C-alpha cells in the first residue's frame, strides 16, 4: 500500500492546509513542463497528484486513514488525459498554483472561466484651490466631478434592444484556447472583450459602449489645519466599475495659495514686522495682523534686527485637534537712509554721549561725492 503522506512529505496529523501547501510546492518542483518533459518527473508528478487526490479530500482521507483506500472505488487520478485534473476536482488548486494561464490546461471539458471578470472602476482626482485663511478655518466646497457611469437607456448593456447575441468568435466562452505544446492556453476573446456576448444593435445614447459621461456634484468638507498638497479620499465616487465591479474612489487634492504677508512653517504662521530705529531702541506696542484678526504685540526697548516674538495659539490649527500653532513675528529694524538736520543733530549727540565715533557731516567721503557729482 502506498503511503500518500510520505509521498507528499507530511505527517499523518497534518492539517488540510499543510497538505495543500506541500502539494503546491511539489507540483511546482516536478511539473514536467518545467523539467523538459523528462519521464521521471512526469511519473513523480502523477504520484503526488494521486496522493493529493486522496488525502487532499477530507472525506477520502478519512476512508484512507481507516481502510488504506480512498473510498470504495479507490483513488481517482486522471493523469494528463481528457479527465485530467478536472476529473479529480483540482482545477481550482492548479489555477491557484500556476495562475489562470496554466489553469485552463486542467479544466477538462469544462472550458474554464466564462465571461469577463468584474473590474474595479478607476480612481479620480480633483484639485481644490483655497486661501490660507480658508485652510485655517476649514470650509465646505462644492465640486463637479465628471465620470463614466452605466448608461441608463440600455442599463449598461450597450444594446438598443437590451439583448445581446452569442459571440461567434468564442461561441460565448469569453476566451479562445490555443494549444502550445503541453499546455492549452486561454486568452480573452478580442471581439467580445471577454464578455462572451456581442451587441447587434448599439444603443444610440452610449453608442454601444454601455457607459455615458455625467457630471456629479459633491460637497467636500476640508478640515481646519489642512496642509498644502494634502489629499482626501471619498470612497466610491470614482469611475463606475466594469462588469459589475465596485466603483473607484475620488481623491481631492488641496492646493493652498501663497499669502501676500504670511508664510507657513508647520502649524506656525510667520511674518515680518517693520520697526523704526527709534522704536527698536525705545520699545513700542504695535498692532499685528494674524489669521484671527489684529493682536497687540510689545517690542521691548533694545529690540534687535531679526529678533523673534510669538503670539501663542494664533497660528494654524493642529489638524484634527482644537489647539493651534503660534503666530511668529520677526522684527525688521529700519535704518533711515536720509536724515534731516534735526535728526542728524540728535543722532550725533547720542553718539557723543555713548562715546562712539561717527563720520561728521561734510566728511572727506561726502566732499569727494560732491566733486564727482559736480564733474558729471
């Protein structure tokens, strides 16, 4: 008596999944077409098929464990003939192992899969342009999305009468077989595109395609704190799936326009504030524009160029949270380029008081500048 467990290299208490896994590995290893059709590999391949046809079936395995035989009629193994693996019920596992390309070879007389597979619809993209203020507060936008849907006139059949005829090319199978050496290869029919049916009188509305272009209006909620180029998925609002397949998704991409005054750094908003030389030296309270309205900010005496100040919680909202970033203010100290007589006197007095050297009015540099100006 043959030990089918030994043939597949599994223990007697192995699970059905373990048996199936062992059979898959051995089938790939000893398949004759992968080994130049050598006779010893073909015989080994028959042995593992015979073993799996028995203990791969829970009912037959139970009989085998008790009586040493697979049922009253013994194991059913068809080898490579017309009965083949389809006769033993292994079309599915061979399709799982070798893919649909090889699976058609073991379908017996059944012809394999019929008709096209359901296909998921394509995803769509829609770009929305918003201002920085809108990104901070969040908003709802109405978008019109063009997409393809099943034709309502013919209910997606593409036929004006609602009826279709059997494809004369594949005779309704949806695919055509080609013999390539050891294997019988199946390919989708080019005439009916795998449907197995053809339209004789096309629908005028969709011109026989079964689909029409429509525009659907949707309301999209953009949350507060959204970042530039962030995208949001709206499930099921993409293209309609083919052959009864599920629809695709709609992806809304948010583009935030540049702001004339503010720049964004994460959830912080950054701006520059001009401060005069005197204000920087003496200190000043100024009104600062933020995304949430004007705010008072104190610049202390001795403020330096580029010094940073923060208005806490006046920046962008943290996405999905109630807290916000900061409004960051960078001091831009303005140095006067032209001084009147009074201003110059005051600054000269300040320099003398501080013991700082300075270029007096009418210095050599100023005189030379006047000479060249006169010569021109």
